[in-house]
C-alpha cells in the first residue's frame, strides 16, 4: 500500500507563527508577574515607611506633652530630680498632678511615677500610635566664666519611643533649661532700654546679667538730652528678632572685652554688624551680641501657671486674701489712680532686719502693696493681681549706701544674710514701682538728717558743722558699724544749759524734768518739729502733727541732757525712731503736705551733693528682688527717642486715690535702685493703658544691676519655685526594636 504525503503551500509558516505567539505570551506573562511582584514589594515598603513615620510622630507627640508638663511645672522629671543628676534611668520620680490633659486623638496614662506614656489615635484610619517618654537631669559642671547661668542644673536628657503596629522609632533630645534669674532685663515683646532714662549729664548704667527682647531689642534714649545707658560687665545681649541701635553706647563684657554699639550694629547693617566673639585658645566659642539673623536662639519664658505655686508642698503657700490674718497684711486706703475702684492690700514687713533659716511662699489672690524687710532667708511672693512696691524693700536699714563717684554703684554690694535676703516676686498682672509716699523709702536717709538737725539746734549758731563729723556722720564701711560719738555739753550750748540746771535738793529734779519741754534751750528743736504754716516754713522743718509725740521726744532729749550732760547715739536713735514711726502713722491716717516726710527730699539731695564728705545719704528707693510680671505693655509705643516712654510707676503727683502730693523740686534727683532682674513676660492681657499720668518721674535716676546671688544653684537664699522655660537644642531620630520599646 502506498502512502502519499502532500504538503500544501504555507502550512509550515502557520505552525511557526503559533509557536512565536506562544513564546511572546510566555515572556509577557513573566514580565507581568515580575511587575506585579515588584509593585507588591513596593507597596509593602511604602506601608513600612508610613508606619515608621507615624511611630516617629507618636514619639514626637510624647516629647511635646512632656515639654508642656515641664514648662508648667519646672520640677517635672520622670526620673531623679532637677537637682541631682542621674547616670541611668533609676529612681522613678513621683509625679505631681499633671497639667496636660486628654483631648480628641490624645490619650494619656498619667502614671503615678516614672515613665510618661500615652497614645495618639487617628480616628479615620483607626491607627493607634503608642508613646513612652522619660527625662532626667544630665551631669554638667558650672563654668567659671559664666556668672548668670547654672550649668549644673541646665541640661536634661529626654528619650521618647513611638510604636505603630510592628514599627518602632526612638527620639533622643537634649533640653536646655533657662530661668528669669539669668536676666537683668527681659521682655517678651520688645525691650527698649531708653524707657529707663533720661540720664541728663552722664550716661546711666545697666550692669551685669543678660539683656533679652523676644521680638526685638532697642538700645535707645528717652528724649534728645538723654545720654543713654552704658552696658557694663554684660554676659549677653540677644534677640531672636530685630536689634536696633539708636544711641552709641559704651559696652563691656564679663571677659574684659570692651567696645561700642552704634548704628552699624543694627540688624539691617549686614556688613557692619559686630557680634563681639568670645575666643579661647584662638578659637571662637561664642558671641556676646546676637540677633535673629545671626543665630540668636529663642529663650521665651512660658506663662506663669498659678497652680504650680498654689499646690506647692515644700514650703506650702501661705494664702493671702480678704479676711486673711497675717502680720503686716491689711486693707489699704491707697488706690491706683488708673483703677480707683480696685481694692488694694498693704503688706508691710517691718523695718527690723532678720534672716530666719526658713523658706516662705506667700500666695495672694488680691493686689498687694509691699515694703519693708522680709525676715526669711528666702521668700517667694506669687500674686494673681498687680503688685506695688511702695518703699524700700529687702534691704537692711543700716546698710551704709556708700557710692562710687557719680552715684552709679555701691562701693560694696549688699550680701545675703547680712544686708538682704533672697526674694522673688511674681505677678499675673503688672509690678509697679510706687514712690507716692516718701516716708516709706526715705526713712534710712532721714536718720542722718534728723540727727544732724538735732545737733544743729542744740549747738547754737556758733556750732561749726564740720565739727559734727565724728558725732553725726563718721565714715561707715559696714552694716553693723556705728562709730558716732555722743553729743557733749562741752560742744553744745543747749546741752550745757540743760545740764547746768539745779539738781539739789533732790526734790527739785522732778519739778525741773516736768518743765524741760518748754525750756529755751529746746526752743529751736521744738519749732523744728512743729508743722509749718506755709511752704517756706515746712521746707525747713520736720513737722509732726501729734503734740503728744513732740512733747515725748523733747522730754526724752531734755531729761538725758539735764541728768548726764550728753546725748548718746542710742538715745538719739530712740527719739529719731519715735519721730519716724509717728510720721509713718500720720502718713497712713491723714497725709498732709505740711508734715515732715513731704518736705525733706530737696534738703537731703542738697546736703548730699554739697557736702559729699559729711555722710548724708542721697535720696534713694531701694528694691532687692527678682521681679517677674505677666501683663502686656499696653502703652503708647515710641519708635524713636521721644520723652513719652512709660514704665509702670506711680508717684510725685497730686492724687486723691493714691493720697499723695508732689514732694520734690525741679532741681532735685532721687535714685531708684533695683538689684535683681526685671522680667516682663507679656503673656497676659493688661487692664489699664499706661499714659504716664500716674507719675511725674523727671527727678528719678534709675539704677539697675544684676544680682549674682540668684544663680547659686539653689542655695540657702535661693527663692523657692523659680519658673523656667525649656527648649530642644539637640534632636535625633533612630530606629528602635520592639524589645527596647517594651523595656522603657
């Protein structure tokens, strides 16, 4: 059988095409599979990256929660304390009531101690990010160069971990703590040094510490005749905003470097701006003058949290309010002329200096008007309202007040424990300087003046004032020294006349003593204490309204002179204090411009200037305290160097509300000396506009100096519960394992 195979034309080509098509489909299938597999891997990678990012956000949320806790409660740490550094995460800290609360999307564990924890909840995606945070004080040494910074309690280590599903991230940050104690002048808005003028003949002085304006800093003047202020021994001048120099200013820093600030140092002068670098070993380690364009960091202090002081435990606060019973605390007749309807309470600490070995915290819900010598080694006053510093505050009455040439600085500074104590005043309103009543701050100066006037009126017209050098005003170089000599009948005619009166028989002595008040030897002294009938008479007297007080003083002086023939410094001090106590009482009850306190400032100034070696004290109101207030400036803003710059001050005006009168002439000057920082947070609205009508300050010469004792690392005289701000200065993000998260 024969088989016949017939191959039709084109069949071989069709078979080859099918094979090619199958091969192409196979290749395409492999490619599609590879692409789908790649896309699944990429989606997995993207999902992992997103979870890592969300875990980082959770850790960052925990970091910000802890920062908020620390700013509201500067003693907050999760481990250890803010005073003693730890090497590891031992000693979990017990937490006070938390400040940060839960809100939509944020849940907090609020553990009783140790690690801070919580979670962030994304409602739409139902993703939960857990976080845990811990923070402790780092070990650091204090620098011998910086005088305003406590490095040993300044730096903190914060670690935060976050978790989303199987993704974990860790944030490590270094926090820097800054407190009001570092600053001479601080303003949460714009700091204008011109507001502290005018200085007519020679420049004023801002000495030591730091100057900081959060939004800007102006070195300026107040009026065209103002000589501005020298900035001496400065540690830093900075603003994260704009620096403007309107007045050429002499400048020196803590390392001895000197120079001048002029208009070329304004922020707009890019090519002329000088940062005054600090060098060590040929290397720049810092800069003394910085603005926002040249790396100045923010040191913004947070708002005051009243609960931090109200809920304090060591020490617990003593509450002051209507009806409170506390020594020296009482309702006042005095009112702020700018808000006459607001009741104010006096808080007078007395004039006896003490240094009780205890801390005191006073918390007031009412406006306070304070003056005197607080007796505790460390005092913190927190007030929900305004505070008025109405006289000498926190200075030993016997401090010599010896000044260098030009009355720019004391020859020796008051020290804690002997001339002053540690003190801090915090206000959620304004802190005002109230110089409306001279008797509350000229008392120290009046001791010298009245002693001199007693001597002149007992000595007669022939007495040479220079002969009184050893009797009334010998040089005093320390607080406890009083080398004054007694007034003897040998030199004083009035004393000699009284001593010569008969003493025999003994029965005559009581009769003589009874009539001494009206003796002719005491006539001039008697007239000196009587209120003047007009302004001319009042200007030469120290009028006391109470006849009983005047006769008591004259009887004491007459009896001592009659019986012994001399008048000791102790006997003179006794009658001077009687006069001053009575003058203060009459000033509180019914002020009268013809009485003594309102007519002595001109005399004090004239004697201090014309007789610089005779020991008369320059008229001065002295305040030794760190002052921190919260209210906005709310005053007429001056871009230039005009006279209408205003500070919160009251006095030297006729005011029915403040019950006061003008008390200085146009040629008189008085020092307003503040030792300690002046910090304006500008975090609360103010209730009145400062238009300058509450004061006439042409006579004031302001002296502001930094108190180095406020940076002692929490020593015996360091006030309790100093507020603080915190900033992140170093931040690092790392991966984290599940085991590390679980072990936090």
